[in-house]
C-alpha cells in the first residue's frame, strides 16, 4: 500500500515521508497503534490505482495534502528526419516525469549493412522543459542550457 507520514521537526516545520508499506502495518496505524511521543503527526495509507501517469499517486492526497496538478500538459514535438525542427507538426503529451528532447543527426546518402558501420552520426543531443520547447532545435537548446560544469561546456 502507499503511505504518507508527516513529521514535525524541532523547529516546528513539517516534513513528509512517502512510499510503500505493508497492509498489516497500515492496519495497525489506522487502529491508533503508534507511540504518543512520536513526532509523526499524521500517518495514513491508501490503495487506489493511479488512473494515468499525469495524476499524482493516491498518497499525494493523504494527511490533508492537496497537490496542484498543472491544467496544461507539456507537449513535445515528435518527428523523425525532419530538415528543420519547426517543420515538425506532430506533438505528444509528456508525463509529469518527462522532458522534451532534440537530437541532430547527420545521415549518409547511402550505407552498406556492414558490422560497425552507421547510417547516422549523432551530432547533438539536448533536453528541455516547457511546452513545445524542442521546436527550436538541438543547437538552440544547447546554447540556452545552464552550464553547471565549465570544464564540460566551456
């Protein structure tokens, strides 16, 4: 079963622990079987299936939590072998845990099916977050990415 525990820290801020717990333990907790001196102010379980990946799991709503669900899903352009990213007119919705990506590949005019040979060479690969953000193409995404390690990205 899924669970959510709310703990109160010494500075009176609340923190949460979530995950899976056995049905037996959930039943004990539901019957009030926890220590009174515990800093756990809420311990609840649920066993509802997720209708789809765009909806938070049932334990996101336990302990009086009300998660916000974006009303607009991110969409990513999804095309293969288009000359320019702006020509891509096929879009797919992203799950909450997904980002858009863009790859730039150079294709040879012809190739022989020999072991070790490739018809395409990966020139650029990048990810981005935001609705249809991969429409600008790989080089634009790389240029706009935040650099966290100057040794890698200059």
